[in-house]
């Protein structure tokens, strides 16, 4: 069959999504067909342990517009997105989740915004977090507020990874070759003009979320470290403040010694000070360690992912 270059590429990361893929495929095809444009759907099987790969084999066999990349193990959503973007052939590329939380029905409107040339990217954000545990929403809000303060990029609150981008925008995203990829930061970092589309939160219909609160916490730390050196500066400031405090304290002790002599007491306060200072030291060394660990993974230059099979 003659190869037709697709105009639109859908990039869809999948990790243990056997339940969600069929419904997603149907809806995506329906939406893309209504656009009257050539399209391709690239699924990335991120080392799934269920029947995801088998389902993708089936779809690719039946529909030549479906392609897939299958990783040798789970490399994470960031790696899956990167692999998908690199493989995408279209003039416009859409990244979206397979679980129904990113409604493909928004694609026509998003495409319009970018095709007109007025914007380079169409992003989506959810305006509420209905159905999400309140603790998670609370920490997510705090995280966005913190990022706004300590980095020069502004992450839009509730922004999803559901985006439609022009080739120019996509190439800018791919030009960032860092190993520790934090898409939520990379997208705003590259700049360009983004048009935002808002929608109500949709709860996952099939399967389960892979994000525990702990995983989200670690992910947010990754984001902070990838885009800000402020924690290091904060550690230095803390050191300076404690140093100044200790000078005042030493002065106080000397004067007390001169005036009142040297009564042997105060060991409790000494122990407290030692504990306090060593705690702070470990804490700040820990911050430094996080950055060193990131440098460690960067300099190793390992591949972002390993493709076991592609079609
Ligand atoms: N995903 C992935 N690799 C992972 C975790 C998730 O490719 O290690 C995919 C998953 O299949 C889904 C998308 O990333 O299509 C978003 O994951 P999920 O729905 O679990 O996250 P949430 O929507 O709850 O943020
Ligand atoms: Mg989801």
C-alpha cells in the first residue's frame, strides 16, 4: 500500500491499559476521521505486563494508521511521550492519555487554533478536580504555587499533558535533550504561544491510576530540581543565618563568662544546639545530594528507553 504522510499524529502512552485501549481507539478514530485529514495513532507500550501489547498488535494489523512502540520494560510516561514525539510524522502532533481523561473530542477545536497559525500549541487544563482525593488536590495546588515562585516558568494550574502542537513547537521540545524530563516544565519553558482549552475533570473510566501520593511527591521534587536552583540558594542562606546567630551567641557566652565566671551548666542547651545544627547540615547536604544525583544520571547518558518492538 502506498505510504501517505499523516497530517496529524496522536501519541498515546500506555502502561497496563488493556481495558482502556479499545474504547480509546474507537473514539480517537471517530474524531480524527471527522477532520478529513490523514492521521496516525502511535501507541507506546511502556513495558506493560498485561495484554496491552497483544491488543496493539491486533489494532496495527487491522488498521495501517495504527503504529506502536513497545519498550523492553517500564521507563515511565516521560520516556513514552519522548519516544512518541520522535516517531510522529504529522505536521501536528497530539499527546494524550488513553484512559478517557483527555477527551479526543476536543481535538478539532485545538487543531483549529494551531492551524490558523495564531498559536503554536493548544494546551488543556482542567478547571476542577472533582473525583480526586482532597489531599492530592491540596498538594497539587501548593506545588504549582511553589513552582511559580522558584522558577522562571509558569506552570498553568491543572495543565494536562493533553496537547496539540505544531511541528516547530514539537521540535523545540525535542531539542531539550535532558535526561530528567519534566514535561510539565519543558512545555512552558520552550515558549511560543499556547491557547488554553478548559474542561471539567473527567474521572478515569477504565483501569487504575498509576500515581500514588508518594510517586507524585517524588515527581514534584524532580520538577523542582529540573527547573530551579533555588533550594541550593535557600540552603546557603540558612547556613549564613545560623552562622550569624552563632556569632551573637558566642559573644553572649564570652560576656557572661567575664561577668559571672564559669558555672558548669547548660549542657542541655549545648546538646540541643548540636542536634539542631547537625540536623540542618544533613538536610542541606541532602538537597545538594539531590542535585548531584541528577547530574549523575545526566552524565551517564543512558538511553531514555529501549525499544523492544515497533510497528
Ligand atoms: N503511563 C505510562 N507509563 C507509566 C505510567 C503511566 O505510559 O509508567 C501512561 C498511562 O497508561 C496513561 C498516562 O500515562 O495513558 C497517564 O497515566 P495515569 O492515567 O495513570 O495518570 P493520571 O491520569 O492519573 O495522572
Ligand atoms: Mg489518567
